[in-house]
C-alpha cells in the first residue's frame, strides 16, 4: 500500500445536491481533487455552473415560504435532528476532513462535534426572534417591528475548515427561516456534501439546503443571481472584492468573514513555559487559519529566550501522514500554496528577517505531498511584506517591542483586524490592551476555540458583520416595521 493513503472506503458521492436530487452531469465541468498528503487524485468533482446555480436558487425559492412559516418548534426539532446526525457521523466527517485538505486526524476530529454544536445552539433561536412595540404619536396607532428572514441566502465557504464555516453560517441562516444555496470550494467538497446529505436524512425539506460545489465561475453565477436575497462569504479579501462588484446590479447585501494577520502580544511577566502553547498559529491547520496568531510580538527583555524556545519546539514538531494519530502537523492545501509560501519566506529573508528554523519543503517519503517545514522568522520588521500579508502556511513572524504603547501600535498597524491575543499576568494591563486592539475578537492568556454563543468577525479588511450568538442570527434577519392605525 502506498504511504500516506487517505482514509479509504468513505469517499462519498460528489454530485451536487439540489432539492432532493443528486446532479453529477454539471455545466461547470469537473475539478480534479488531489489528496494533500500525497498529491494523488481522489476524484473528479462535478462543479456547479450557471445552470445548476439557477436550479438550486429555484429549489431554494420554492422551499423558502414553507420553511419560514413552519412552526418554530418544528424547525428547531429538524435542526436538532440534523445536529444529531452530524454527531452520529463525527468519525466519518473526520475522515472526510482529512481527505478534503490533509488536516491531521488530531485536529480534524473536533470538526464534527463543533459543527453539530453550532446547529444545536442556533436551533434554540427559532422561537426566540423577538420584535418591538414602538411609541406612536400623534394618531392612535400600533407600531411594531418584527425580524424576518431575508429569503434565499447564498453561502460560500473556504477550504480551511469548511464544515465549521458552514455551521457558523448555515445554522443561523436556517434557524432564522431562510433557505440556503451553499457552495463548498473545489478544493474541499467532501465533508460539506456529506452535511447536505444529512440535512435531507434529518427530514429538513428538500430545497431548504442545497449544496453545490464550485469554483470562481459557479461562485460568481451564485452571488450575481437575481434570486439571491443575501450573500454570506467566508474567504479571502480579493475574492470578497470581486463579490462586492458582482452584487452591484441587484444591490444584494453581503456579509463577509475574511482574512487576518493576528498578533499575539507577550509581556515580560509571562513565564517561558507557555511558549509551546503560543505556537498554535503555525500548527493549527498548518497555519492555514484566519484567526491563527501569525505575528508573535514579544517584549524586549524576554525576546531572545522566547525565540530560542520557539525554535527548538517547532523543529521537533511531528509532521507526516495526516491519517496517523501521532501526526501533529500536516501538509498545506496544494502545490500552489507551497510555491506561494516558499516565495514569501524568500522575500522575508531578503527584507532582513532571521530564519531560525524551517524554510523548506519536505522531501523523502513526504515529497509527493504538500509539506512545508514549520518556519520561524525572527527580527521581522512590522512594515515588511511577511508581517503585513497572510502567508496561510506554517510560518511565524516574531517581532520585538519595548513598552505597552509600542506593542498596541504594532499590533494595530495592519490592514486586517480579525483577532488579537494578549499574554500577561497583569490584570489591568490585560483589559487595557484588549480594549485598544482594533479587532473583532481578543483572547487573553489562552485560546479555547470560538464559542457558538459569542460574536465573531473582523474589523477593517477582515470582514463585515458578525457571526455567532444573537449577532449571528441578526446577520440573517432584517426588521420589518408595521404601523396600524387604531
Ligand atoms: P478564496 O477567497 O480563494 O475562496 C473562498 C471561496 O470563494 C471558495 O469557495 C471559492 O471557490 C469561492 N470563489 C472564488 N472566486 C469566486 C468568485 N469570483 N465569486 C464567488 N465565489 C468565488 O479563499 P480560500 O483560499 O478558499 O480561503 C482562505 C481565505 O479565507 C483566507 O484569507 C482566510 O483567512 C479566509 N478565512 C476567513 C475566515 C473567517 O471566518 N474570517 C474563516 C476561514 C477562512
């Protein structure tokens, strides 16, 4: 058996899900999906083109009034049944996440349970969407405002963590009474297609959730379709800008969850024993995460010690077969990503950064996969290209600061504003810094995922709007005001 074989026997049908029909003969052609562990073809995945987009939007439109008018407890029951099936199939979803992008088993195995929890949490909102009664004058009248679903929502998710991204968006959209056309990316279609299949098995009416994998052509046809009432996009800034241009003719509202260049600010009252836990920015998804802390900003007097420990720790990270439970870090998504990451490391070198470990592509038995060594660049200048742009690979930049004001200025000197991390034992300073970071989410002294009940989203070029909690539901509803003369 060749080395680094993806978990076999579980490759699902990759045809599109439109209503309750599977469509394999699609107008967008096919995409050859390659396994990141060894570069081998897993299957030719049918891609949605304008024809399938049109069919999926029609199916979603037909299903929408019934879904929104369904008694909320019944909608809740169906969403909870969906969550139960996601939980039932958590192991299969782990295998599919490994196949999708080569995510190591130890990281992939959280995905199913997190996605199930997102559906369960949002199911609880179906009968909690409240309006307001407003004061009226001078005429006697009743004025009330009620939240209503948009209608049909187009949801586009990226390849890094597509199930969780789908859970963060599809769950509140459905709970609020919208129907959805969901487009997973060509690079990672497997797990999300399985979610679409489970929705039907749970009894969610056909057309409420349509799943149509596709690339730029399908994505563009979807967001520019006249039958779409709202777009939610998770992905990169350049694609977001193309989408914003594409929605102009219909002025379709857009929610955006985009990239980041998040800073971890480490003050000198912190013990060096925490250094390994600061490195999840490189390890998690091989650095391919929007909220990964990729700029480690360390105070002067502990700087060299932190660089040395970080270097030692990263050089010893077990890399290899994503399917092996002992693998801590896996490959990046494809060959193009390898080329981009190596190019950025070279550029950082030419801009004066000090490479302390890594910097290359792995060979030997990993040569056919897309494995980049965990890489640390010290003495990075915050104005350099590597400090200002998403690498989306296992590369950590370490920067030095002198005092609190300097640290905050450096952390905020970025076009992104998604996440920020602060490490200090000084309580007042922790809150002071958290208050001044220009980001949507701050983690102080640790990271434990994104709670389903918390708001999540970015400032500046990191996004528009918030997912999570009541804010996530509000993202998928709009108020209607009704004035009644008495
Ligand atoms: P991407 O922008 O290349 O693609 C995202 C999705 O958009 C894919 O499904 C793709 O097929 C689709 N697409 C491409 N062109 C399109 C077009 N013209 N019209 C409509 N859709 C189109 O991003 P990616 O490489 O898949 O994902 C990585 C990016 O996503 C990173 O920047 C990362 O930070 C960001 N991200 C953000 C969050 C968040 O919650 N803020 C979460 C995950 C990823």
